[in-house]
């Protein structure tokens, strides 16, 4: 796939639009939306883009209709410039995978470009210091497409090596217990003082940030929902304080072993 496909009729852009406010979108994402004839996506992603959508045909689709949305985008992209938008990065629990799978299966000869966006892990981390400075893992607690026992195995694997873990889709009405279930797995390998951050609506106007430890997980569990990203520190992570104020989380990358500062 060419890295910078020419923008023209009969093309498909799969666009990561970042975590929320428009200033966190890339110029490339703004450009392909500006030249698109059709913009397709979930209503919650399209509403904030409204000022960019004048004169375009906008197709709002709902959660759970990803396959239909992918098929429709591919059909339209045979003769139009189509942008299919996805929150955060389109390749991280987003639309890129399913669109490319459907495209591969259809055999259609369409120019495709995947445009990266700031994913929730980076957005949330940026609000709490530098918790993901080195290796880290990302796990989704949604068991819609992955069985819960597989998710639990993955949680054990990543917590056992002591690296920070980012949890996407940490809780919903359909699966209210998955967040505390993940914390139970964390407690098998990590001490109670391990930092825990909950970032709700990162880089959106109604952002909420909580920094606590895994010992405090039960107390803050009501803040955790589908608009939340959870970061559980690793063995090296610590809470960063200034006086009595909690400023964030730092996971040292190892400079302290080589340099004096
Ligand atoms: N493609 C998206 C992720 C989609 S999965 C991305 O790259 O960010 C949906 C999950 O992402 C949510 O349940 C939540 O855990 C997380 N998420 C997405 N946007 C977020 C935001 N602005 N703040 C906090 N979490 C967010």
C-alpha cells in the first residue's frame, strides 16, 4: 500500500480522528475529510466534525454495524472520494482492520490510505505524566469479539512481566465486572501501591482524571465506563508528587542507571 495515496475520486481513506477536540487531529486527517465526497462513521464521531462536513454526504451509522459500514464505504469508494472515520487511531480497535478485511475479500481495486490518529492510550497517558515511557501493553476488556477467558489469559501474561498495562473498553452496562476482574489479575503480580490512572473523556471538554493505586480501585470504580481508559502501572512505575500534590505517574525508562541527574 503506498504511504501517501493521491487524493482523487475513487479512493478510500480510513481516518483516525484522535481522541476528541479537533486540535488533536492530524493535518492529513483534516485534509482527506475536506476533499471527501462521502464521510461515513459513527454519529458520536461525526457530530464534533459537523463544521467540516458542509456540502458532503454524511452517512451516520451505529455501533455494531461495522461490517455493513465497511461494505458501504467500499462500494461508494469505487467512484467517489470516501472518508470513513474512526475515533482515536483507526487501526487500534477501530475500523481499519474490518474495512481492509472486507476489501481484501471483495477483490475491489481501490486506492486505500489509513491515516493514523492519537489513540486513547497516548491521550490518557499524556494527562497523567509519563506512565508509558518504555514497553507497555494494551488490552481491551470487551468480550464482544474476544472470549473472556482469552482476555484473562492475556491479562495474566502482561501483568506477570511487570510492564504498564492500558485497558480499553474497561466497563459497560453489559459487562460491569470486567474492570475489577482485571484488577484482580493485576493484584496477583503487583503490589497494592502500584499506580492506577483513570482518564475519562481524555482531551475532550468534559475530561476527568483520577490518579490512585490498585489498592484504591474499588473506590473509583464508578468513574470507569466506556468513555474511560485505565492505565495500571508496572513494577517500576511510581506516583509523581510535588509536595503533597499528586502530579501524575512516572515510569522510569532506565536513565537513572546510566546518568546522574
Ligand atoms: N480506536 C480508538 C479505540 C476504540 S475502542 C482509539 O484508538 O482510541 C473504545 C475505547 O477507547 C473506549 O471504551 C475507551 O476505553 C477508549 N477511548 C476512546 N476515546 C477515549 C477518550 N477520549 N478518553 C478515554 N478513553 C477513550
